[in-house]
C-alpha cells in the first residue's frame, strides 16, 4: 500500500472516531472517559502522582515530522519506542486533541527525528501550538516520505503509517520503517527526566 492508500485508511479511521478530515480548521476530539473503575469503587490514580512517578523514567526526545501541501507538520514527542524487528516497526503516542496529528495522518507517512543533546531549544519550539515551528530550522527531505529530516539530529527514521490504535486520551501510531540512519559523526542524544532536559554527561 502506498502513501496515498495508507493516508486514505487513516482518514477513514479519523472519520470513524469523529475527527474532521477536510483541509479546514481541525477540531479537537472530545476527551474520552478515562475512568477504569466504577463510581462506587476507589478513585482513579491522581494525575499529579501519575506524572511524578512516571517522570522517573528517563526517555529520549523526538520530533515527528510529515510533509504536507500547506507546508510541513511536526511536534515534539517523548512517547516513542521501537516495536518490532520483523517487520521493522516503531510506535509513537500522540494526544487525541493534537491539531498536528491529523496533518500527519493525511500524509500517511512521517519521519522520527531523534534529537541530539544540543537541540533542547529546537524541541521547545516544536512543543508549542500555533507558531511556525519550522522557522529557522534547517532540514532536508527524508528519502522515502519526503518528511523533514532535521539537521543535527542524532538519528532519523522514515516511516509509513502501519496502524493506529486508541489508548485512552492518546492514539498509538505504529509506523513501518522504510529508511533510517545516523549522521557520519555520532551525536549524543537529548534526554528527558523528571520534567527537565538532560544529557548522558549529566
């Protein structure tokens, strides 16, 4: 299935969950009911405690990018992981309220840019909404998807959308790898831990 076919599949999924698929303004999906217990049972996990405990898990930081007729799309993503070797799959999680995700879904493909230690400011730029996230950012086109491949990243992974699953207030996006690589000179990765950026040297 080519990019267009995969995009059509994802658009059908978006329609099935009530997300707009036109090129006009994108409305956020309604927040799902996150309760996993009945009203007469114990309360759900406190959100602040959830963030505090899960914040002890150090992770890398990525920027997910995609091409588009109105310009490239992208957002900062901490929830990324390798998934399968055969076939080669990766996954990232995106909030159902994201206004960038529908643009990536329509593209049917994306590039994962694994950020390097010196790219914390770039990451902050991609974490905001409404701004021109690519202003001043140097990039070229990933070889298969054409998605922005950010200069200076520690690694890049070019993918087509393989599957999309619901996961509470997020979507789990599975990508099938079509190409990947690292720079000739290895870069140390940017890390995120307890709400702050860090590096391997810290």
